[in-house]
């Protein structure tokens, strides 16, 4: 590994008296598939969420190598972390966490719409992804009309549609039978690492972990083994928990983001739908705010048929800043071919659409 794509430096996180992370350091390169394993309560999800900028650590740093410069994820404002998650990271969870009122194609299109793509273009890209993942003909189905494996493939399409550099998955096959698990895992690996992207996945399944290029085992909030530790920069001896040294190239002085005193945001078990958030202004009907694909979205109430849901109901709050540097198509953004027929990443910026989106 020359330059880590994502690195953690001495991460510490406590919940009350529970030490969920106790000095975790690691470095992950582009194109790696990393399985995080460990007993229940060992800190796997906390580590995944901290790497993804969902949880802010009490101590330590997470650095993401953006195309322009390294970004200290753990020091970003909540708004900038949300934008980073929305535009550079993808998420797949055990239960998919699809929006039940929306069709498959709408679910996949939402992250693009949140990034400013007009609905038609977003849905066209979403449709390509659904087809690539073997879901042609199911675009108009709602999550309740899909099998568990199909719903997970929709979730994978949603995670990939923005051209995410890193996909984080938390037990993506945990609710599936073994046959369906293989299908979903093939889809996940084929759409990420096969395109040079990175997959970081929590799993209890040794068979799933065996398909990954690297296995990290966690116990009591510490890394106890790492099959890729020797490859980590600054860790030539492969010492556990020693992944990256202080003074790493991701030092925050080249930070392009607005750094603010970050607020600790308490997430519920569903990080897509945290409590206590205010509905964005301008909502046209009764809505519930959704933290969707790590952007703000507005899902219609259950009474609103999905086919009546205009793009204008999916809005980004006014305080999301423009000019985010990590755009698909930007110099430095991976532009590798899609060897398995997966759609290419979106190119360039979306068209303006009457100011409904940023
Ligand atoms: N929001 C929270 N509030 C309080 N304690 C928490 C919270 N989230 C996690 N914990 C505790 O932190 C520790 C690590 O939790 P975490 O969910 O990261 O473990 P895990 O390895 O992913 O577990 P599992 O495999 O059961 O999902 C556990 O003891 C857990 O009870």
C-alpha cells in the first residue's frame, strides 16, 4: 500500500463506562476488501461508523484521502461529514434500510437527487445500476415487494450510484440464507473492489470474511489481529494496532473543509434516521426527515403514493455548502473501467434544475 485511502489513528470511543474503541489504528488502501470480525459487543460497528464519519470519536483521527487532499473526517463539521458520506461513501446495512414508500428505482436515485441531479437523470442512472445488479424489471417494486436478497441488491445499487470510493457494509448478509448471501456478496464485491473501490465490512460470517482480501479481528475495542497490518504504511513490522504513525500525510493543515467545533450527534440504531432532526424548510406535505444515504432527504408520509412524489420533495437544506471538492469526475477520482458491466460513475456535475437542489 503506498498511500492509505482511509486511516485511523488511535481511535477512542466510550459510551458511558463502556469503552467501545480503545486505541484503534489502521490504514486501508484503495481496492481492499476488509472484513471486521469479532464477538458481539467487541466494537465492530462502532469502528465502522467511526471510520465512516457517522460517529465522532472521543479521541484520535480518521483521515480520508480525497482526490484533492487528505481530509480529517473526525474534525469536520456535521454538515461537511454528511456531505462526505453522501458523495464519497456508500452504506449497506443488514436490513437494507430502504425507504418503504419509494420504489426500488426511487430508492437508488435519491442519493443522486440529494446531490443535485434532476430526477429523470438520477432515475436513469439508478435503473442502470439495478439492471447491473440483476434487478431489471423490478424497478417499480417497493421494498415490501422484494425478497431479502433483492432488497440488499437495491441497497448495494444505492450505495454505489454516486460512485462511492468506499462502501461500508454492516452485516450485509446477516439476514440472508447462505445461497442468497453468496449472491449478495458477489454483487457487493463485484461492484466495489472489482472497480478499484474499497469495501469495509462488518461480518460474523467466516465464509464472507474469507472472500475479503483482509480480515481485522476486534476484541474489547482493540484490534487483536490484522491480516493486512504488515502492509499498512508506518507499520512495517505488522505490529497490531500500530497502523499509522503521528505525522501521517493526512495531517489536517491541508484541510479544505470548514472546520468547526463539531457537535456530537447521537444516532439511533439506524444511522439513516437519527432522532431529533428538524424537517428541512420548504417541505410541501407532511414529511418525515430521513438521514438517507447520509444526506438529508424528505420521504413522503406513508399515505403519499410514491408515484406522486415529485423531485421537489427531496430537498437538501439550505445550509449544505456548495463547492464540495470530492465530485465524481474530478481529477484524482477513480475512473476505472467497470469490468463486470457495472455502470460508470457519474461524470461531471448535474444540471441545475430550477434551484430545487443545490
Ligand atoms: N449508543 C450506544 N450507547 C451505549 N452503549 C453502546 C452504544 N453503541 C454501542 N454500545 C456498546 O459499545 C460496545 C460496542 O458496541 P458495538 O455495537 O460497536 O459492538 P459490535 O461488535 O458491533 O456488536 P454486535 O456484533 O453485537 O453488533 C458494546 O458494549 C455496546 O453495548
